[in-house]
C-alpha cells in the first residue's frame, strides 16, 4: 500500500479482477471501474496512477497499440488547458487538442472547454500522432462523418485482438447484425465498441452477441449461430 493516500497498489503492480485499487476522489481508466468512491480492477493487468487522480489498469489480455490513422472510441477523462485527455484503451492517455475538436475558433482564455466536451463524454476519433517512445498520442474528431462526440448508445469493450473477427471477412459479421437489427455499430480498433440501436433492449442484445463472438471466435460455424440467435430474438419481439 502506498502510504499517505488511499491507494492500494504500487506503480505497475499486477492486479486481479475485483481487486480494490483506491478510495476517494479518483477516476477509473482502462480496465478499472468505480463503485461509489471505490475503484476496482475489471481485468488482470498492471495498475498505475496517472495525472494525480486517474487510476489506470493496463489489461494484459491484449494491449492496444495505437497506429496513425486508426479510428478509435474513447472517453474523456480530464480537461486540460488546451484540450482534453481521452482514454482510448491504450497504455497511456490520448490528447485531443481544441484545434482538433472543432472547426470554429475557440478562445481558450475565455471559454470553458467543458461546454464543448466534458468528463465522461464518449467520442469517436482518429489517431493523428502515435509516438510510443515519447508517450505522445494525439487524436482528432473534427473530420466529420462518424467522428465526433456521441451522445447516445451503449459502450462495451472487447479484446482488441478480436476486432477483426467481430467485423468479419469483408464486414460480413458486423453487417449481419447492423442490417438485421437496424442499428449502428462503431467498432474502434482499440477494442471499444459503441452500439446505437432503436432501444436499450436492442443495444444490450447486440452487446451480448458481440461478447459471444469474442468468446467463440475460434469455433467454426459462428456466423450461423449468430444469425440464428438474431432470428430467435426478432421472432420473440414480434410475439410481444
């Protein structure tokens, strides 16, 4: 235990799922979650303290290595003087400069950046700079299209190594789910996936499908099993 502060781990200490990491005014990041004022690990990983109050756990299942051009889903963790620090499931936080968040001029001396993006906001971004040696990671959300802040949807996390299987060959798996349930699914290369459906019930069902794909990615016949589950779900909804 680190003395003097309510933190129960040393830098880069190996932690287990459900392990209590900290108590008090801390923000969870990576494979960590909050219950009240307590922070716990959600996966086997390495715990570290960032930016004085961010408890981050690097999952050891599969660490996402950012590459320039990657489209990622992230969550705003902290607001800085000239931009925002965003958790994109990488070994370190990404920085989103004001100039890469909006096309309009922002006077950072006068404007409250929380009015543009606030803590907890979910964004879809593109990686602009990924210098691992210097821990320099810069992202952008201003190109339009699917990039930007997302106000609705269900956010889930999978092993980044399983992203290609969730998408499927030539997009077959993800398009099957999207077209059948008339929903939008943004799959980040970092393993974070945003589901936007007609209802919360649909979003949670899609989340279960994606987690099933993650678990059974090595088992033959997965696409047909997913198709059957979708058909059963839609048939049940018609009866209700």
